[in-house]
């Protein structure tokens, strides 16, 4: 039996097309049910209520504004134009049919799995090892947040361009004619530049290319240093220009980072880095035991390293640094195990840098932030696994393969159970509330889903809980007003519309809702709010004074 298993694996991995078909089939089996899911969570902002994706004629606006501008939201520095462009194409072809939006995310995930396999081969892993490494990537449950969540498309999307950039870089550092090198350089620049408009994380390609160059150099497989330096230097220049653009013409809030919140966390680099060190063990916990999965993570600041978890995080980072230093100081050429493990660990850290707290971000940590870093950790384990496989009897290696297969089956089961939640908004929010009862956002979104199903009484209860927790979202008051309109309580509804506008005067949905409500009861002030709605739709800034003046109309 063991011999038959080994023979089957050897035949399966002998040709790339067989590997790709297997990866495709097993991933479709694991994720297939999500194709029949619906929109959930922020999909209403990025897709359902986003006017910019309704026409391909809005491409200019998509690339010149923040991601949620099409939904009428301000105070957002997220910039994911490639994702929104893809959504616009899907909408033009299939309207708001969730199946095709889910399918797109799944296609990019499968593509990335195939690219991981090819990249692992190019780095020097055996075909069998690269195959199992790509399987672990495709079937790790922690990545469901990036794959099953339609609005998480930017992670699979940018990872595909990062992997392609690395693949082109590795090809370019081989000995070849100058003309071919220049073609590869231009191709790498094009892929890299395109990826920058998917997500800022594309910038880490520069660091990953440098890590790959050092890996090749330590193994005596970098015939010429100059082409690698030129390739990395050109990407670094483009990355610098992109950063400058994000700080100027593509800065939509006038602040550095993804949040305008003023707090100890956003105002202190030390606090952000100390918090990151504290969170490092959480990343390993999620990778090793991906059972408790939920979107909203604790937003808790840690300004000191003087606690057990921070100490563990610091030890992990120091251990990673020690392995990398050991690989660098070894005389070359050296074997591939130590440099390979160091490369994988370096990949993990470099890929986490954008969410390490160097710049203020909107969360402490999230599952989908591991989409790219986990590839590095898998790479390190693969190199270590190959080393151990040479030291143990063949039968022990086969038993290890069986054990890994069992783990992958369990991963598939966890993906399926998680997708039950991702495909059903009510179940998704109920799962979130099992882990946190302090998120106003979750109560608001659950209220919206209940209201959509006609249960306004329960929805209003959740809206009130959201307001009591954190009264900063105009959507909460707006949605409550919508429910009150249905329940024929115009005065209470008007008050909630005004509460929404007190938070965000330019919130066009509440301006429109209030105009319609006033018109329905014969209030002459409806004309003034209709005028405000037209001004907001044309991009004019609406202020609190405008709202007060509209209320004063007779």
C-alpha cells in the first residue's frame, strides 16, 4: 500500500498539467459551496451599493478615487482600483449575480496555488514537496477570509502579480543575452506596476526579490549580481513613485495610513510596533490551529513588551532573525536547507511589514493578512521537510505523507463549515457575535440583514445596540430610519435621518430618505433636501450648516 501511494504521487507530480488539474479539482471540491453563496459584510459597500461599478464608463473615477467613493462614503483611504475594475466588468456581464463574483476570487486563488507550485520548483524544491506545499496553501482554512469573501479579492489579486514578479525576476538573473534580459525587465516592471493598483502590498515584491537574490547568491547560483541589482533598483524606484502618489494625489484623507482615527495607536510608532510584536503569536496560532475563525479581531493596544505574549512574540522574531543571520554568515556555496528556511522566514516577515504598524492601519490583525506571508512559512517548512526526509527511513516519510493527507482532509472540512457562514449573512454575523459583543459594525450589519428579511423589530434592537456601543456610523441611524418608515413612524424616522446627517452631513442616502419622507407627509422642506441630494450627487460638499438651512426652509 505504501509503495502504491508513493508510485501514485510520483506519477501525479511528474507533469505540471497533472498537478494543475489536481489542484483545480481539490480546491473546487473544498470551496465549491461558496459559489452559491450571496453577498455579505462589506460587499454591500464595494459592490451592491457602489455606483462606480455600474458602468465601465466610470473607469476613470475608479482609478482616481478611494474604493468606497462609489458608495457615497468619505473618510476612507483604501485604494483598490483593480479590484473595483474587475467588479465593474463582472457587473457589466452578469449584473449582481454572486456566483460569478465568487468564481473570480476562486479562480485567482487556484491560479496562485499553481504559481506557488512553479515558484517552489524554480527555487529548488523537489516536485513532490512543491506539490504538497501548494496544496497546503490552497487548503489552509485561514485563507477563507480572502477567498470566500468577495470583497477580499484584492489579496488573491495582488498575490498573483507578486508571484509573477518574483517568477520573472528569477528568470532574469540567469545568464542570457542582453535583449532577452531587457524584455524580462520590462515584463517585470509592467506586472509590478499593475499590481500596485491592486493593493499597496505589491511593494513587498522589492524585498522578496532581494531575499531571492541573496538565496541564489549563497548557493552559488547567481552568475551575475548586476542584473539582479538593476531589476530590484528599477522596482524600488517605481515603488517610491507610487508611495509619493499615495501621499499626494492619491491621498483621500490628508493623513498617512488607512485610518483617520486619532488614538495612542495611530499617533505612536512605538505603540504600533509593540502591538505588532504582541500579535505575532496570534498569527502562528491561526496558522497552526485554524479553528476559531472570525473577521472582527480585538482592537487592543499594547504599548509595552513586558507581558508573556509580547515576550513570546519577541522571541519568535529574534529566532527568525538568528536563522537569517546564520544563513547570511555561512560561507558560500552552502546547501539549500539553511538558506531555504531563512528565505521562507524572511518572506514571512517581509510580507507582514505593510501590516506591522509602520503606518497606521484600521485593524490590529486580520486573517486575510496572512494570505501572502503564509507562503513564506510553507516554504520554510518545505525546505526543513526535505532535510528531515533525507534523515529518516522511507517508510517514515510515507507515513508523514499520510498524516499530512489526513490534515488536509480536516482542512477541507473546516473550509466547508466556514463557507456555510460566509455564504449566509445571518450565520456570518451570528458567528461574529460569538467572538465579540463589542462591535457596533456587526450589530449594524446584522440589523440590515434582518430588516431585508422583514424583521424590522429585531433589526431596530440590533441598531440600538450598535449606537450604544459606538455611535460613529451614519448607516446605523439611516437603516433604523428605514425600518421606522416601514413601521409608519415618520417623526421617529425623521429624527434618525437627522442623527445620521449629524454624523456625516453629506451622507446622500439619508438626505434622499429624508427628502422622500418629508414629501410623503406634505412637508415643504422636502424640496430643500432634494436640492441637497442633487448637490451631493454632483460631488459638492454638504455641511452641517446646509442641513440646518434646509430644516429652516418654509
